């Protein structure tokens, strides 16, 4: 039976009620609720059935009597009105209440949000006092969210990814170690390869028109756009349409494997690309065109080890689950894919390797991948 305003008000007279077992009965804890958001994201990736996250916060001093009473009414109202398949819990303990609405197959995002907003407003207005209703702020967050819809490439908002922040907090020491390795390693490697970089610059300048350094917008961790650096390996003013079309086929698993002319390996890669200069072909085959990315590492946009950063039009072609490779760690110069498979596996397998790295990475794993990288480059497996 639905709770009346009078019943809730009587039960909410104690400002500390929101800390009691009575209020929390049926409501998930903050940790569990955020874990369920992550689980629902993965469920959507698999079933393609979207979900809606609703967050309700009270515009009052946290821990005050008014805030406690309003939150008590809100959470008890949600518990009594939500379906059995919906989830209610604390997004932020004693401050923000959340609800996850599932089973929205085939639903239009705008119409779903409007429907739930009208329903929630009516329900809360019936149960809250006028003063309490004016204190309430409701927001909706639809998943899948809109990635790649503007120049930033950022997700719609971070509210749908609270587990990522929590994960970073729990591995702060490891992240500090990773950043230290990145800084020290990139400085040392830049010093060692600087003579080689000078020779590459001269070779590029003397064999083709245009700058030696190539700048390109790439997508980093959590969809953040940054300027990606490489030695130029193509003629200037080339048409990217051929690469865009191939990448689309590769992501859709419609690209056929080909034999690389130089290495003789079977690869999933655009080969015999007429846009590439003779010097550029050598640079790509030996991965020397990647050396300027040590500067990206110094600037904090990349790591020495991590997934390769995609182009904006690659991100636009991703399936929802592919985006996960951009959540856990920064993109890298080398990675598990580069030292195990490179371009010899399909796109989905590359993503799985990136996800495996993201879920198991440690500074020691980074160190092992860095040690294996020179051998992978010399061997040239998956290279063109």
C-alpha cells in the first residue's frame, strides 16, 4: 500500500531517521547502488536495452533536520512506488537518492525522460509539503549516453560512471607509480632517441613537402580530446575518406584480412595506402613515427602503456561496449595488443585485449609490456 504524506511525516520527525534501518530497508547502500549502475551499463552493452538513472537531491544544508525529513519522504516514496524491476538506493549517502529504471526497449530518450519527469513530479508533489518540494532537485541520465556528438568527444556526463572515480581512489598509489614511470621513462627515452628524431625530421623534410610533425585530434581517457603527435608519414592534403571507410568496416567486422606486402603477415589493416610516403612507410613499419608521443606522455594526455587512442570518427562508429576501453586507463604508446597481436587480430579482439589490460594492470605489468615492445617492433608482426 502506498505511503501517505502523514505517515511519512510522522516517521520522518527524527532528523536522523535517514541513518536508521527503517529508512534503508529496501534501499541499496551507496557502494551497492553505484555497483549496480556499472552492472546495468554492461547489461545494456549486451542487450542494447537502455536504462534511466534518476537522481534526487535536496537543496538544503547536508545533515540538517529539513534535509533529513525531505530525504526520508523521497526515499520512502520511491520505495513504495517503483516497480520490482527498478532499483532504489543512495547515490551519495544521506544526500542524493537514486533510482535505476530498466526495461526501456525501443524507447525514445526524450519521451522517456519527459514521461518519468511528469510522473515523479506528480508523485513527489502529492507526498511532500510545498516547502519540501521546492527543496528537491531532480536530474535524469540516459544510458547509452551521447559520445562523439561534439568536438570534445566527451560522454554526456560523468554521473553514469561513479565506479570509475571510486576505482581511481582505491588505486591511487598505483596510479601515482604509473605516472612516475611515465614521466621518468619519457624523459629518458626522449634524451636517448633525440639524435634519431633529428635524422627523421631531415629525412621527411628532404623527401616530401610539409611539416615533419603531424598533429591530429584523438580521443583519450573518458572521451577527452587531445592533440596527438606523430612524425608525418603521409603526403599533405590527403583525403581521409578511404581510412574512414575502412575503419567503419573494421569495427563492424566487415573488413577482410589482407597480406602485408612487406612482412607477409595476415593483417586487419589498410595496406598499400597511396597516401603514405616512402619514408613514411619505413617509419610506420618500424614504429619510429610514434616517437613524438613521448611528448604526449609528458603532457599527461597519454601513458607509456595503454590502449591506442581512437580518432573521433572511429569513436562515432563504436558499439557501446567498445567505449569501455576508454574508461579505465589513459591511452598509451604501447600496450598488450601491440606486444601480442598488433594488427593480426580483428577489432573486437583488440578491444578485449585492452579491457583485459585495464582490469589487470599493475606497474609490474606495464614494465613487462615495455620490455616486450622492442622485440615486437623488430619482429614486425601485424605491421605493414
